[in-house]
C-alpha cells in the first residue's frame, strides 16, 4: 500500500467547517485565498519591517554554503524544487489528480 492509498482509506475526520463544507466556507470567507489583499499588505509590512530591523547582508552571508559539498546539496535541493514546480504547471502531472491514464497519483 502506498502513501496515497493510505490517505484515501483513512476515515474522514470531521472538520469545524460544519455542514456547509470547506468549499462553501472558502467562498464565504473573503479574507483567505487568492486575491487576499489584507494578507498581501500584512506580508509587505512584515517584509519592510524585517528589512529595516535586521542585517540582511549578514543573514545572506550566514545562509551561504559552508563547503563545496553543502553547495552541491543546496543546488540539488533547488533543482528538485524547480522540477516539482514545473510539473505542477502541467495538469497531467499534478499530484492531486485521481483519474487514471491522465498522470498524477491514482
């Protein structure tokens, strides 16, 4: 049994979304999801605050790889992340697909 089968067979947990369900709750909640202007403003405000109160150059130096092996490991991780992101652009490669023969996980 693979992980996706395990996920499908696990019993559904009741959520706090009530009888309306999460889809209707998302539509009614204007503060979440794409187009959430308040979240964008909060993020921008936090980013400006961080830039104003932290030594960003030092943080960048601290995050740099400390050895050639660590640099290779970071590059592999970045490449893997990019590959996964590119796969999400093509609907047939999306992991949330369930139709057989169309790609993704069955």
